[in-house]
C-alpha cells in the first residue's frame, strides 16, 4: 500500500503503521499538549520590552516576574540573561524521550517530513515541550528544553536518513511505501526491499 497525502479518508489506514500501544501513547501526548501546557498569548512576549520599568535590560527574574503578572501560564526559568551560558544537554526521563519520538513519528507519518501541517506540529510540539518543562525545577528548564530539542533533532534525522537509505532520491514530503515506514516509524531501521 502506498499512501500519498494523509486526509480523512486514509488517516486510519496510516495509523495502522503504529502498534496499539504507540497509538495510545500518541493520543495521550496530543491530549496532554492540549490540556496541560496552558494557553500562551504570543503578543504578550513583547510586553516587557515595550514597557520596561527599569530603563535597562531586565534580569531573567525580573522578566519572569513581569510576564507572570501578565500571563498566569508563564513558564518561569526559560529566559536567558544578557550574557548567557549556552544550555547543555541533560538526561531526560524516559517518558519524555519516548514522547518526543512518538510525536515526531506521528507527524512524519502524516506529511512525510513535508511542510503540510508543520504549523500544527510546531504548535503541538511546543505545547508538549512546555508541559514537560513544568516537571523540571526552574533552574533546569533551559537545559531541559535544549535537551528536548536535541531529542527531536536526532529522531527526525534518524527517520529521514532511514527513509533515504530505503528510497534513494527521496525528498521531504514525497510519499513513502507503508511497509518501509512501518519499520522506520516503529523505531527500527530500514527494511530490505530488494527482490
């Protein structure tokens, strides 16, 4: 079976690539990203810069205090100072690593790494990441956020490299045979497609 773009007609067929437990985890992750992360209004991000009461650069704590007073869902500890130390990768709990991998795999199955629904994926991934950050102490959140991003990057690289190995000349967004995707999106490498 070869599945082109995923729509309402073949959405359920595409989900068959995943095991029952993966489908349940994906549904849980998508629900978590919608409910736990809180509403964030992006226009609020410019508030401290436009109305800086101190006439100087804000410290991360001052920035957090102002944003928390404006947005009750503000996530403290995510602001870098004026001369920041670059974030470093830390070990993430297994449920976070698995959650990031599952969400990346699900969205890849929907658009084969293309741009279709990429805004939706960005929103879901961002909200899931915010939800995960709430599990960390404030001082660890920047490092944890960086680690989640690196986990995402490694998984999308693993998937795209495995697809390119199985389908020479494959480009982002190009449909891929479901028998190839099934192995790759379930965490394996490529399948032997030679006769």
